[in-house]
């Protein structure tokens, strides 16, 4: 059993993660274990994932949760930092970025609408350290109804981002914003697992 799955099953609170995420997360996040990092998770629900990340990453990690439901503030008594607000609100992110310096890892497990995913990516990308990481969960919602206008789905946004990355090579030389230049690559990381007391 992997270290992350052990951390998942040890979580004292309920959480949901797709089974195939564990192997991917174990691989891409192992370099952060037992390091002094800032890890931000958007969408913490019942708090179980906060405990999972703390157990996996170690006590040196600063775990910050973003949640719409103000009840989530109760997790602060367990040593987590909680910010209450909508990931779809640029003003919320402006205030958040003023309060929190550079971030090592952002994991978006929020509302999964296209607008939420795109706004979070655009407004936090500049806050992530060089060689840091932005992980967006549940991008399969781009192929489902009820999450926004399919023409501006998150996967379409990522496709355009990949076009911009690839156009840096050869003789294309398109104009790119500083945020676009910062993105080095995109990679595809879904069965579901749950953890509860």
C-alpha cells in the first residue's frame, strides 16, 4: 500500500478521491515530503483531505484550505489555515494572494465549473513558485453538462494553453503574457475512493 493511500485511510474525516489519483499524486508530490512548503487545496469539504495531506507531506508543510462554506473554519483548531470565499471571485483571490506569499502547490478540487477552474488557474498561476505545481482535479466535467458553457470548457482552455506552449518553438514567436510564459507544461494525470471515520 502506498504512503498516500495510508494517509488517505488514516484521515479522521470524510473525503473523496478517485483511485487513480493516488499513484499520480504520490509520484509528483513526493519531492515535497518533509519539506517546508505551502500547499493550498481549493475545496476541502468535510476536511478529510487536509488531514491526508498533512500526514503525507509531514509537519513542516503549511496546509491551507479554501472553502465556500464558513463552517470549514473549524479545521483551524487542528493547525490548518482556512480561507472562506468563492474561487469564482477575483476579489477573493486578490485578498488571498495579498495574505499568502508564494505557493509551492495548488490543488483545485473546488466546484469544478469551467469558470471556477479557469479563474483559479489564471489568478493563482502568478502566485506559484518557479518549478511549483498547479493540479486541477475532475477535469472530466469538461465533457459533462451542468458545469458551464462547453465552448469555454476547462479542457478547451488547457488545449489553448498547450498551443501557446508549443508555439514558443520554431519561428512562431507569438505574443505571450508573463503568466503564459511561466507555464512550462501540462500533463494529464478517474474510479473513486472515499475515506471516513
